[in-house]
C-alpha cells in the first residue's frame, strides 16, 4: 500500500465513522446503526461489482464501508437483548439487519452492473 492509498483510507474512514455517528444522532442509535449497516452493504455490493476499477479500491471498501458499518455493535446490541431475555427485540433487530443488509448488498450489486 502506498502512502497515498493509506491517506485515502484514513480520510474515507473518518467520513464513514462520521456518517455512522450522524445516523445515530439523527434517528437514534439502534435505527442509525441499522441504516449505516444497510448503506454500507449497498456500497460494498456496488463497489465489488462496479465495472470501473476506481470504485473497487481499498479506500472505499475498507476505509469508508469498514468504518461506516459496525457489525460488532450489532452483536453487542443483540447480546444485551439476549441477556435481558428480550427475545422479540433480538428477533426483530437480528432479522431486520440480516434481511436489510442482504437486500442492500444485492441492490448495490445491481447498481454496480453485475449480471
């Protein structure tokens, strides 16, 4: 990795983390996390399948999407629900995340020109 690439990843990571924080402030932590994870999956699907090489760079996938999404925060959120025996909460958020991210990735892949 070149110095230029490293700085691009750092800059993109700052934008992604700021975006996730903004989602959390705007719509609440739980909904913000869900929205950030879905948007990150859309971007990853788009970047991986884009016909243009520039969009499949490490700054976008690892930098921006890596800091925008937080599946570890989702795991903590679900673990807290399990410990509190809030089974409907865990089921709803787990299902929403799984379906939302899967559909988001597929939408991104379609936008990227995958056949």
